[in-house]
C-alpha cells in the first residue's frame, strides 16, 4: 500500500513519460501531419498525459471506488452534456 | 434491519469510527469534481463551437503553440518537484520538502510570467478577446486556468511559511496530500487546454 | 490507510470560553452557522414575499397605486418578477434547506462533533451573505436590478443595447449568482465529506436518516450540475463587460447555449431544493404517525434514481425555444420517467400514514400540507414535460402554478414544518402550538388560493410576464382569477404575523424544551436541547435504523438509534 521510504526514481520516470507524450503531441503539429491524423495524435497524447498524472501523481492507482466515482462521475456528466448539445450548437449552421 | 455490505468502500466494524478516509483528501476530490464540471463544460462548449466554426479556420492559426509547449514542460516539471516534496514529507524531511515546494511554486510563477508575455504578444498582434469567438474562448479558458494556478501558488507559499521546525511530524505530509492533488488537477486542466487551444487549431 | 483522525475526544481548545464575536458572529460551529443561514433565508424570504406582493397587486388591479410602493412602472414590474424568482430560489430555498437545515442537522444526525471543515463552513455562510448584499444593492444602482427574468435568457440579458440602462443591475445579478454558487459548493463539500467520513460508530449508510440521504444526493447533484453554468456566467459577464459574443448570434455564436447551460443546472437545481424538503417531510411523518417509514431502502433508491435521471431532462424547459426538434421526444420520455421515482417516494410517504397513530401537531400539519401540494405540483409537471401539451401551456401561468406547487411545498411549507419540528433542538425552547396552527392554516389556505386560480389562468391561455394585462381583451375573462390569487397572497402575508411572533417570542420566552420532546429516534434527539458545544457528551453508538416506531413487544413506542449510554443527556 503506502510506500514508506523516499524514492525519487518513480516520480522521475513519470515525469519522463509525460515529457515524451508532450513531444508526441507537439511533433504532430511541428511535422505538419494531415489534420485529422494530427488531431487523433494530439488528443490521444493529452488523454494519455491526463491518465499518467491521474494514476501516478494523483494516486488513483491506490484509491478506492468512492474516489474513482468522484473522479469519473463529472467526466461522464460532461460528456452527456456535450453530446446532447451537438444538434443545437455543433450542427447549428 | 440487517446491515448490508454495500458500504461505499468503507471498511466498517460496529464499534469504531466507520471511516478510513482522510477528510482533506476526500473534500478535495469533491471540490475537484465540481471544478471538472466548470472546465469540462467550458471545453465541451468550445469543442462544439469549434465544430460549428469549421475547426476555427484562420482564427486559431495564430496561437503561439511553441510558448504553450514550453509552459507545459514547466508545469510538468513543477509537478515533478511537487511529487518529490510529497516524497520528502513522507519521510519527515521537512527542509527538503520545503526546497522542492519552493521549486514548484517558482515554476508556477515562471509559467505565469511566460503567459503574461504571451498575452502581451497576442494583444500586440491584435488578437484581443474581441478579435473572434476563438479568442474570446482563449482568454476565458486560459484566464480561468491562470487564476487557478495563482491560487495554487499562493497556497503553496502559505504552506511553506507555516512549516517551522516546531511543526508536528506528519502535518506537512497530510496537507501536501490535498494541496498537491489540486496542483496536479490544474495541470490536467492545462494538458487539455494545451491540446484544445494550442495544438488542435494549428494542426494540419 | 494511515492517520484516521479519531473523533471520540473533543478537541482540546474547544471548551475555552469564546468571546461574543467568535461564538455568534464569526463562528465555526455548524449549529450557529445553521442558524445564521436560517435568519438570512427568512429575511430574504420576506423580501421576496414583499416583491411578490407588489407585482401581484399590479396583476390584480393593473395600473393602480400599490400601498407602500406606489404605481408600478413596466421596468419595475420586470425588475420585481426577476428578483422575486432569483431571491426565492437562490437566496431563500438554498440557504434554508441546504444551509440552515443541512448544516444544523447533518453532523447531529450522523453523530459527528462538527462539520468536516468548520472554517470552510463559516466561509460558505459569509460568501452567501456577500452575494445577498450585492443582490440587494442592485436594487439601488442606476437602472435598478436585473430585468431579464430569473432565467436571465440571452440575448435580452447579453448586451446593454437590449436592456438599455440595466447595465449594473444585470452585472450584479451575475456576480451575486456566481458567489451564491461558490457558497453552496463549499457547503456541499462539507456535507458530502461529513456524511461519508464522520459518521458515529454503527451509523452505516443504511441507518442514515432519509434527510441525510436527500441532502447527500442533493449535494452531488449541485456539484455536478453547477459547473457549466458557472462557466456560462463567466462568459456572460465577459459578453456584458468586455464585449465578447459568446451568446450573440451576430458574432457567430448561439443564444440557445445559455438556455442549455442554465437548464442543465436549473433542472437538477429544483431537485437540489426539493430533495431536502422531502427529506424534512420524511423525518416528520414517521414521528407523528408513530410508524416506521414505509420502504426506507426503496425511498433511498428512488432518490438516487431521481438524481441520475435529473441530468437527462433539462431540455423540457426549451420545447418552444427553437432547439432541434430531435431532442424533444427523448426529453419528453425522460421527463415522464422521472415522475416514477418521485411517485415512489410520495406513495411511500402516504403509506407511512396508513394506520398510523397520527397527531396533528404543527410540524405534522406542515408536512401533510407539503405532501398534498407536492403531489399537485408533480402531477401538473407531466403535461409540461410532454412536448405536445407543453407547446400550448408554455409560458403561461400554468407553468408558474406548477413550479410554485413543487418548490413552495418543499422549500417553504416543509421548511416551516422543519422549523417547528427542530426549533426545540435549535433554541432549546418549545414553540406555541396555537400560533403555529394559525400560521399553517393561513399559509396553506392562502397558498392554494394563489395557485389554484393560476392553474386556471394558464389553462385559459393567460401568458406570464405581462405587465399590464388590462390592455389585452383575451385577458378580460381571466382577470377575476388574478384578484382571487392576490387576495390569497394577502392571506399568506397576514399568516406570517403569528409565525414571526411565535418564532421570536418562543426563542426567549418559550417553555424549556426537553432533549426529546417528540419521542423521536434519530441521533439529534439523543443529546441536549440545544446541543452542547461539540454536540454530544460522548459520541453515541448507533444500534438500529432511524425509524423504528411502535415496534411490537417494546414498552415504549420509539426506539432511539443511539444505545442508551449517554449519561449526560436527559432522556425526554
């Protein structure tokens, strides 16, 4: 469960992973990938970054179901909201 | 009435306080859930308006994604030092935790300085909040994020001043559990803002 | 996990004598904060009633001078209706039901010494106080308070050219609302954390009183629904003060967005208000029927299901707004579906009364009155939630009568019931029964005198938000109904005199209340009236559910949740 000794290497690894993912997203723009491909890469990289931060820095790895509920409920709610707004806002013109 | 085992993740025996939660952490997660709705709603609306405006077209082409990438890197590093501060606090090494924390806060300040230069450049080039709907969203979204970051910096500096040699052991570790949680959340928000406002409009 | 803070011992510095300011004004005690909320809510409530008195007079006798106010001009009329709605929903219902009752009762009912974050709790009250003051100040700024309706629809509320001269009124409305939301969010963080993590030993989630459940679900609903509207408020403030065009069609944006964001919050919001109100009724009914609540778990699941469904119904407010008609049918279906969990709750409450030994004391009268009118409000919601009939009824007085029949029974009538029921616990004194019953009769009869005619006006095609109804011929036959409604309002206002007398006289002169005057089971009655600092002499151990009344084989007809070890508290 809870680590007792101080280990910097885990945090450094997480940081390295984040920087690599940042480069992936940035390169998709810098290399001028076709727009639709670039968008996939960018958002996949962003989601991966959020996952890494959530899992390792925010400790979701060792949390219980209540905290998961609190973290995911708003995400689901916001997605529902966005989907319902598609016909009115996104397909407006 | 028979007690069901459907406790929401709560280890429970009849004669002890039925909780294993640290209050501050739980409260912070509730707060972050509300915050997720604020930023999530804003980003959702931004995406939908973006679709209806054909991906923002030339409006979004002038955003300075290189500065944004540098700022992302800075935030990632600030989270690294925050995590290291948590690690130091866990082994009750307050002086080292304070050094890491000051790095976190100063990196936050650096982010704000770069952001200020970026805003100034945008204004100089005529991209004010009134320039286009994209730029209105840009300022509201990044501005709200800047306010959150500012609050985080103030709290971290406050925490550093409150830690003295006489602070009880474990105090800083407990506080950092939720202060850092907030800091990481602000970072997650930035990750999505960076993808949405900087990378996506300039891609392709 | 490490460091669970044991809460069995009172904190060391708590029993120090505190000065007047720390004890009553800048208090961190949830009981004092709850009372502060109650006083704020009552004050704002009577401000809201006064506003309704002025515009109802104008509706009944258009163009005549209103006593105390004078002639009502058209901008004043819109200012009055806007501020009546805003104050009543955001600055009365929420402070009273969440702020006052939630704050006062949640720690007591779950057996905690205080809220999880007492200072955050204090900040929450002072935040909403600032919001209330700003909203009241907006009456006196140039151009008066907001005229844009309590829903503040764009583009009317968006750019100053649409409502010239209402610049600061509209801005202050938005700022006050944002502050109010921040305050309730702070409260919600406390409610959730306290009810989840600070329950007394033995208080499992299936032994929590229904009021706590309802507050819990209401807090989750608020937390999940308000975010997008906070974003919307910021965007609208930018539109008004900076000149952006987030909601303006001429700048390439969409005015429907505001309606979506408002109702995405607004519909869960009415349940945020309704659920604690129903929770109060569900606490009062078993006590005065001396019977266990019917279907405790069923009610809990109904509340949770209603909470989930409440996020899927919001566009039923927008059937005539010009939104994409594709959305109309699904939203009609979900709206009809959400009546099922509420019907479950209502039938459970009615079944609780069946063969009970009912005492018609004042709290019970208010609870029954609330139940009856909430039923009427719920049933009339179905024709409004069905898009075919809503197209006729939309924006008529039928809508007004419907939502007053849902919000007033829960927020006001049940709220009054809660005041009468928990007054002994709050102030340590009993209220006068005769004055209380007088208050009930005037309030409840007056309320129905106002809103039954409004249903009829709406069915007759009477549109809302019309300042001078006398200029329309179609309104002529409906006008007498407006007169009846206004007389009903005057009856309500007269009925508040016995309440105010009762409330303030009982606070100082009432008979001393025993610890458990109603012979109720829940934990708040297991401690002194009023509870001591830190609530309990020793944290009680909970041994049973909250509603075990008239259990066969027991010598008394109630069975307190707490094991009888609390030597410090006198048993009622």
